[in-house]
C-alpha cells in the first residue's frame, strides 16, 4: 500500500502515521511519501515519525516506511491513496484571513465567512494543479482531501477527478461520538442522519436498536451540558432547531456573540498557532531527537485552543479530555482508506458530490452527509430533507463557495466580490469590497 501526503510537512501528519501503525496489517507496512512546498518542514515531520517508530516496543509490530520527495510527480507515481493536506500561504496567510475581516467589522475565521473565502481564493488554484497532476501521473489513486475549506476544495478538485476525490472532516463524527455518549450508548452501535455542507451541517437523528435517541437528548439539559455542542448552543436553542448543529454553526446562530469574542480576544487562533508552530518547528529542527516530545506538547496545546472563541462566547469552559486525545480526522481518513481497499461498505460522514441527495442543489455540488463507502468510492445514502431555514443557509453558502471557486479558477474580480458579498456572515457589498481591497495589500 502506498500513501502520498501532499503537505507532508503539516503538523497533523504524525496523527496519520500513528493511525496506520495502530491499524496493523497492510496499513502498518505501507510506504508513506511526504511532499511539501517547504522541504525543511517535511524533514522536521520526518524526524517526528522516525522518533515515533524508534520509540515503539519490539512487540508493537512494524511502522510504515517513510520517504521524502521534493518533486510532486515523483511523490505521486504509484500511489494508491493521496492525502491533500495543504495550507497555501502558511499560518501567516491564516492570520491575514482572520485579521482583515475583523478590521472590517465582520467575523474572521479560517474556514467560515470572509476568512474562508479568502483562504479558498488562495487554495483552489493550487488544489486544481494537484488534481491535474494526480490525473496525469496516478490516475488510479483515490484522493482524500483534508485541505480547508474542505467542501470548497473538494468540489474544485472533483471537477478534475470526479468521484475519486473525497473530502473529510472530523467535526461531524466527533459530534456523533459526543452525542452518543451523552445519550448513554456506545457510538459504535448507533445509526445517524447528518446533512449539510462542510462546517454547516446538522445531526437530525441518532438511532440505537431502532429507537431515535435525539428527541430525549434534546429534552435533557443535564445531558446537553455534558458535551461540547450542547454547551455551545444551549438546550433552549437546540430544542427550537430540533437537531444538533455542527459546532461551526455557532458563528451563524450567535454571530454577534462570536464577533464580540473574536474582537475582544488578545490574539486570533491563527496568531496563537503561528507562535506555537514556529516554536515547534524551530526547536525540532535544532534537536531532531526531541522532535516527537516537542510535537506532542504542541499538539495538546493546539487542541486545547480549538474553537476557543466559541467557548468564550458561550460562557467559557474547557474542552473535554476525550476531545484532546486525537482520533479525529486521521481516524476518518483511515476509515475511508479501509472501506475502499477492503470493500467494507462502511457508513461515514464525508464531503462528496450531491448527485440527487439534495434536489435543490446542483448534482456536482459537494455536500457533507452520510455516505456508504466501498471499493466504488463514497456515495450519499438517502437522507432527511433539510428544513427551509437549513436549506436557505446551505443555498446561500453554496452560492458563495461556487463563486469563490470561479474566482480562483478564472481570476475574476467580479466573482470574488460576489463570493464575499453573498456570504451570510458578510453584511454588505461595500464591506466585501473593503475586505477584498485590504486582502490584496502587501502584508
């Protein structure tokens, strides 16, 4: 089994490496090729992986072989799976995506609202070039896209690769796990319905032994207070919705509170991560033998700060220990690979082409929903019909996403303005124009 990671110098790559080792069999004997636009970062991550393997007990079984490739085509040749995990513009780009909208009086966030549009404008052209090289050099490979904004980037890549690109996010399945535990059942034994777009979806049923547990969970304030989304949104609003929203919907439902928390914060999450990761990469490059320990410390600090602005806006609280242990997106990625390679017909929440799952959206639009995943790829299963409010948000955000893809692919300034102005978290065309102008100024 050959896995290529584009963005192989990314901070979360060791999570994937550990998951492959833990899976055993062909996964622990896979060959992992790292490729990154910054080879120095890839070498640092390579030292983390080497340290993880060296620290393993003899009885733990093999660890995947790791290779480095500076040339993209070289990295892709012979790959069975390609992970696309790029951050175009680096963490410094993320900081601008957050600060420029905040200066204009609207939320700045990596994947949502104006920040997500700005990030997409930079990322989509690079993702399209990667997709074209995959089609030319490794046409039999499956591409698993981690790159944010995940739904938008997956949709752009699907214009080249069709159904052979699948977008993943750990938020929806994390929501299922947390809701299941709050309802007192094993997450592995539930069925669920989930529908929306990436970072804009709703859990609408949670079934155990033929009984939907969601209505009882929504009625139980104590149970809701035991997990992240229940605390973020509060029982009163969740009962109004009749569903459990993805955590990122806090930015939409509580936009004033989210904007206030972001404005009052001493630093954005991007600024925090920039400081953390700069320190990690510098220290690990200077002392490769300490790289695994340095990485683990930085990982915990990163997880503790996740969605801190949302927690601040909803009263302030710490993340649960279970959510700091990992097992997120790397678990989803491994599940996708196993389902395809082993033809297991596994149900996962993924970003795939709509087909006819939501008739109001174009068939080629990428949605995030429950999919059956097998050797044939990932395909949506029949799902509940979204309500008018949910559908309205989906349509408006999808219009913004598609305009972003058009602008990134063609260089159209008109499409870029349309992408920002149509987004529900940007409140006027003049604000959109102000953000676009500021984003194009030298840093």
